[in-house]
């Protein structure tokens, strides 16, 4: 490490310094060992030890610095101490080495200032190392009491620190900016501390020293103040922790209590101080109490709380733990508060529907138990009673009972709680006119207490009163548009309630009209003049300006007995208002109704539409319009074929589907009111359309399965047509025949035929047809019964011929295929009869040609003419229609079933016979032809 001069390793430096200190401790040990005999000369020996320590420190530090390359600092340090070192000369005699057990005389050194520091065991203390420039190096050493050998504790160069292992005997040791911090202080820390500082000033290396003496006090003791040169009195005992003792920890208010501050040990003199801290609050010193005992006589509730005392002597100051003085008192008379707060003459009030909280507080220790009563009935236990939604039933006397369970004492307080509620709705304002004046009325009844009402007008505030207030004004002092306000105030309402009245005259003039009661027994004269505040007063007058009945506001009604002599009489309605002069009026004259008709004679074609119009002219009271039919019956809205359409003073009567039998005749329009009647007549003529031409049935035959008929007809004669009507009935003509029913009615006039379905095959029907011209029907045609359709075998023959042709073609193809595969069977295939194939082909073509014409090529078949004649003979006899049809049908079905096979076989026979004539092979023998030709011949 010493040889590494170029590297200034702080750790190497610390290790080197530690070696120097160890050597220094070994060097001074004999000196301090030889000086333990007299402890009274401790300061002098400490001075000698310090001087010797400093000499050795400088010498060994110089060597350390030389190894680190700080030669200039080394030389200055040697020059300062008078030590010159050379390779030829030994150590300077100015700093002789001490031999073991040999005292050494040193020159007089300046006295070092010793600082006394006190610490508490288990606490912490910080030892400062003087002040000055920033040090290069700080070394701490410790000399226990009774020893002269310093021990290294810690060293630091500002960047790194090193604490010796033996320092743990002092406590938790650490360095803070060169100061030595001792935490969790131990008894072994009592002794002397030396701080050595190396620093550079003015370019030169200097050293500084600090001497400190540490005294460790007992745990819980406060260090006493001491000056820098105060001597440590090792014979003084610190005070022990005091204790507070109370003669009675829980006295009743008014009793006597003695408090004592006891100290087990401590060097006199000891001074005492007392402090009192309330259970809730800050502590306060009891001024003037310096004795270990003080008396509270009599004790009261203000003395309740914690009591602490402190003892102090020259060594330390300690404080005791608190002792609690629990003064028993109460309960006082309860104090009841109500939230929200509302004070009334007899107690408290609260608004309806709001939450009300009643709180009770009675000073007491221990705290009181509370019980709430309402009208002598218990409703709650606890200091606070909450009414979530106050109602009128909660009004009453509320009593709070307070009970101290320790003293078994009780107190109580009773208050009155009234639930206020406002009147319902809002204040109502009204104006009552009187001759030459007007009275304003404001009312708002109900509520507890009654609402306070007050009027205010354009000239200022008016009278005030609870529930009802009136205010009168002369009409001459008022003008239209004057505003008066009534304000209603109630404790349960935050904003006041208002109602307003504005005086104004009605617009326009009175309006008169008259109406009649049901049955025209009375005439009601009505007069109205709306608007205005106050409303106008109306009254009816007769022709002599005499009042008819009394007067009323805004609208006046007078009833008159209905009489015919009232026609032409005039009545007057007069209106009066305090803001309107002169009085306006209106007139009403009673009159009988007058009528006008648009046309006295109206014509309409049958089935058409006609309108009869009637207009009302005049009539007071208003008349009622109605129409009477040809039979003098009243036509209503629900009458079939008619429609009433009122339009103002007109009443139109509509006739639909005009029918001469029902609608032809004279109609009357009648107007009626309470003073007379009037009527006008209108003649309605219903004209018929011309008759259509006659119709004859040209053809009527059944269709397939007798479920429909085909009808054809013809027109005979001129005439207009709009359609046809076909009728049928389900039986033959004669007595008891069925009624005619419509078979078809939506037939266009251009049609001459119609297919009618929906028939029952087991019923015999009869048909007839009529021509129509709008609603006019012509003469019915002759009645006819449908005929059966003519028989026709042509479709059956065509079917059989087609089937035979297909079968013959297939047979020929099979024969050719067989012949091609078996040539030995057919001689022509070998050249003996080469014309046979061509004949066979020509034979097949002739058979196909005959089948396409519907002929059956057999030896015994009848000709086509004979078959037609036979069918004609059957059709000519209608009486024997059913049986021949059945026979012919059976024959036809037999031919259909067997015809194809017979034709095939006959064709084969025929072609085979031809082949036989040419000497070829026969397909069918001649003797087999008769057995297959029977059915076809039939």
C-alpha cells in the first residue's frame, strides 16, 4: 500500500491512518500506564498525554504523507514541529522517544479547552469537532474514565468513513459532517473524547484538536445545563421519575382532594412544578404551585382532567405520567334545542313535512341517560329525537329526562312543540262593485297560525289582517289598469304567496240573443258582456224600459212563456261598469221564421238522385228546420233512402235510388220557433226509363257431368239496354213450382251468351232471361229446360286409331329386328323372295293410313255411313235416350278396350295373308282371323 504513491485511494489512506493510530496507541500506552496513580492530577496527565499523542501523531502522519507523495506538506509539518529527518541522522532530540515506564518531561503547552457534554442512557448525543475550514481528515478517539489509553473510534476524509468495531461499546456510532453521533447511548460511553482535524490553510497543512467529556445519565433523566468548563459532579444523584398520587381519583363535586408528587431519589434541592390538562384541550401550568403537595378544596367540575408534575435538581429534570382526576357531578337541568330553530310564544315551532331534530343536553359525569316523552308518553331514548316528517299529530309537550346512574339523580325539562302548516292553495282576490265604489277582498283561510294578509295598491300599502282583509275605494279615484296585490305570509312558507287584481273595463258592448227550450215552451233571453274586472252588471228591460227580473254579472238570462203574441216585441239589455260611462245596451226583437225553397218542382229518373233545398230567412229565437215526406212523416238522418245535409241556414234533403212507389209525391219544409211556424212545399216526380227489347233463348244445353249449362240468346225488337238478368228455378213448371232466383245479373249489354255453373246434377232446372234498361226490366223470355249435348264417337275413334298405329309400329320394328337376327327363318332373306319386305312395308303403311282416318280395317266392319245412320236413329228418340246411350257407351268402351288389339291382330293377319299369296311365311293363320274379328264387327 505504501509503494502505491500514484494512487490516492481513500480506503488505502484510511487503512494507513489506522496503522498510524494503532502505533500511536502502542507508543503512548507506557506513559499512561505509569500515570494511573493519582486521579486528582487527571487534567495535568491528560495534557501531557495529549501533547505526547500529538507529537507521535505528527511524526507518523508525516511518514504517511511521505508515502502518499505529499512531500511539501511533509516538510512543512516537520519544520512546524522542529523535527528534521535525514538518512544520516536519527530522530531529533526535540521529540525523544519514551521508554516504557519512564516519565517524560514536555515543554509547557497551551491549555486545551475541555467541553462537558451530558447524555441520557438510551438516548442520543452529537459531539461536534469545532469549526474551521473544511478538513482533509478527521480522527476521533475515546479514553474511558479511569484509563489513560486513547482508543480509536472513527475516521473520515469527507468522502468515506470508518468506524472501529470497539466503538459498539459506546452505542450506535456514526459520523455526520465530521461530528461524532452516538445513538442508543450506553454507560460505557462515559469518558473523554478527542477530535483531531487535519486541514490546509494558506497552502500549509495544519492540525486542530477538540477535547470533550461525556457524562451518561440514567434513563428518563433530562441533562442539566452546563457551561463549557463546568466540572462533572460525580457525587450528585439525579432525581428519579416522579409519580402523581391523588387522595380520591373520583370525588363528587364539592369534596376535597389532595394531590402529591412523589420522588423516590434525587440530590436536594429538588423543585416541583404542576400542570393540569383538561380531558379535551391543551395542558396549562398551575402557576404558584411549587410544592410536592397541593389541595383542591372544594373540588368542582373544572378540576376534571389530567395532572402531571415535574421534579428538577442540579443533575436532571423529569416529568411524571398523568393522573386522571374524575370529578363526579350532575345531571344539571337539561337544555332542549330544536333544529330548525323556530321560537314561539309558548315554546318552539316547526314546519309541516320537514325533518325536526330535538336535542337534549344535561351536564353530567358520568354522562346522563336520556328519555323523551310526548304528552307523558315515552317516544324515544337517547339525547337526540328525530322526527323524519313532521305532521300535525306531532304537536304537543316534549319532556327530556336526564339520569346520572352513578349518583342516581334525575332532572327534567319540558317544552312545547307546535307544528305549523300553511293554508291550502293560494290567497284568492276578488272585486265586489257597489254604487260609486269598489271593494277589494282577499281571503286565505286555514293554516296554523292564520296567514297574515296585506293589500297594496298604486297609492301604497293598504290594510292588513289575518285570513281575510278588505279594502274599499271610490270609483272616481280609479282608472282602468290599476293593479292591487294581496300578499300572504306564513311562518311555514319561505316565499310569500300573492294574488293580484287588475281593474279594467270590458271591451265592446253587450251581445243579445234568444233561444227556445225543448218543446218551445219557454223563450230564454240571453245577454253577455264578457271581460272586465270587476265584471259588468247586466239587466233586461221591456218595451217600457221596466226591469225584467234582477241583474247579474257578465251574463243575464230571462225566461218568457212562449206565446204567439210575442212576435214583433222588442227587449233591451243594459250593461253597467264602474269604469265605463254611459251604460251601453243591445236590443232583441222576437220574430216568426220565414222560408224559401230553391225549386218548387223537381224531377228525377228512376234510380237516380234528387236534392230538395230549403233556406231559413229570419226568425228570433232561431227556428228549427225539418222535412216532411209524401205521407207527412218526418224525415230523419236514419231514414232509408234519404240524407239530410244542413248548411248554415239551409237544410238540404237528398233522395237516393229514386223509386216511384216510395219517393214520388209532395215534400214540405217546415220552420218552427217559439213564436210561430212556417212551411213550403216541393213536388218530386220520379220518371221511369223506356222498356228494353224482348229476349229469346236460342240454345240451352247441359255441359259435362250436368253441373253447368251453356245459354245463348237473341234480342227481338229495338230498345235501350244496360244489361241482362238470368233467372232459374229448381223444378218444372206447374203447381208448386219453386220461386225464381237470380242466376246472373252482371251481364254486359253486348253479351249474347253465358256459361252458368254451380248446378246440382240430380236436380232438373228451368231458365229464363230478361233485358234491363237501368231499373226497368223487359218481358221475360220463354222458360226452357237444358238439353243433353249430342253424342259423338269421333274422339273415341281417334284415340283407338292412334293407339293402334303406335302398337303396329312397335310390332313391325320387333319383327324386323327378329328377322335380322334369324335370317334362316325367313326365305326372302336368302334371295328366294326379295319382294316380300317391300310388300310387308307397303302393307304396314296402308294399315297406318286407315287408322289415321278412323277406319278399322277388318273384313266384317261396317261403313262410316252406317254408323252415322245408327247414331241418328238413337238421337231421334228422346224417350229412349238413356238406354241406347248406355249401350252405345258400352260398345264404345269395348271397342276402346279391344280395338287396339284387334286392329293389331287383323293388320298382322292381313299383312301375313299378302305374304302368303307371294309364297312368304304367314304371320297369322287364316283360320284364326274369325276368332278376333268378332268384337270389331260388332
